[in-house]
C-alpha cells in the first residue's frame, strides 16, 4: 500500500496526510442536550453501524524541509487506538523522521502515543509544542485533586508525556508556532485546546482538534456537548462559531475525530444548521 492510498490534501508547498490511530468508544451517556435514541438514529441515518465508535486521526504535515505530526493518538491507552506507528510507516515515515509534534491538547487519545510500551519517547528526535495553559493545567496538583475519578488517569498520561519530552518541550501562547502553522485558540474543550491553521502559497487548511467527537451528530446539532469538554457551554459556543466561520469562508477542515476520510468542508443547511460536505470539492 502506498501513501497515495491515505487521505491527503495539498496546501501550497505542504502535503497534509490523515494518519489513523484507530478507534475509541464513548457511550452516548456522555452526551448532553440530546437523547441517546436520537443520537443513535442520527448515526444510523449517516450509515454508521458502530454507533458509539469515535475515530482517532493524527495529521502528518510535510513540506518546507519539515516532517511534522499533529497529535499522537492514544497509543493503546484503555485499548484505544494504537495504530499510529504502523500507519505512519505506510506513509513512508519512521518515528525518528518526525522533527516536531504539535498538540491540540493533552487528552490521552492525543498524547498516549507519545510514549511507547516500554516507557520511552516514541518520537526520539521530535520537539513537542503545546499551548502553555494546556501544560500548566495538567501539571497542577490542585486540578488533579478536583478532577472526577473518571479523569484522574488523564493527568497521569499527560504528565508522563510532558515529562518524557521535557528537554524538547516548547510552549506557545498565540501566533505562528512553526513557519506557516498558526495557533488558533479554540477554548472550552480543555484549558489550552488549540487548532492550527496551515498556510502556504495562498491556500490554507484548519486542523480543528476536538471541535466534534461525533461529527454526524455535533455538526448538525452543535449544542450537543460531550462530558470530555471541560467547559461544555464554552465548547458549544466555540463549536457554533467555528462552524459558522468554516461554512462562510469555505474552510478546508481536518479534525482529530472528523472521520476516516480525514478532511471535510462544512456547509450551512437551508434550515440554519450545518452539515459535513466532502473534501473533494468546496461547497457552492
Ligand atoms: Zn480527543
């Protein structure tokens, strides 16, 4: 299988490839503002057979002499994902070829793959970039003590990742993180949840992180939030605003839980909501 078989998009001099890490499962009980039966019906209507599966994407960005990975998948944490390394190889990339990793945030399905099964860093030459508020949040013992039991393990995974890369950890606030890669604050999901706008040759693409977990539910109904959102209200406000922007500006979108296709446009429906549109062609 060649890398041509993996979903890819060109943005000027950059090639962005969706690298699947596999799946996690999230019960519809975690969703707010929707009945589980309605969530199931929406998945069914979208042709999704495994209703509660959430696909995990990472993105490989090549160009301008760099090989950059955005997020690192779950690495098998709770038996989630774990396919990043094998799928990177399909794209012709070995772990030591990655020279930078940009994090959207530090939940375990995004940083679990930074550390391998033996406790070593999985990407031995990569600098790790994260928003300074994201790093500070997970390092704070007060936040750990206030976290619900379900979320305690998330702190341990995030801390292990940041500790493993401590000599190569680069934090940022706003602006350009690497040439042509701009940080876009997307508040609500976590303290430092960040998207990246990739720009080259007058073209651009937005990697929107965890704006949605169930795209066929939350794009049509952006008020539906998930228990993983630290601030559900703010996350919903951010999601709605971004869907509005993405549809009006016809932004090409990449998202960590967007789908196996990896890329999409957002179109406004005639009833005022939104829908996902194929990345093959910008919606009219
Ligand atoms: Zn996630």
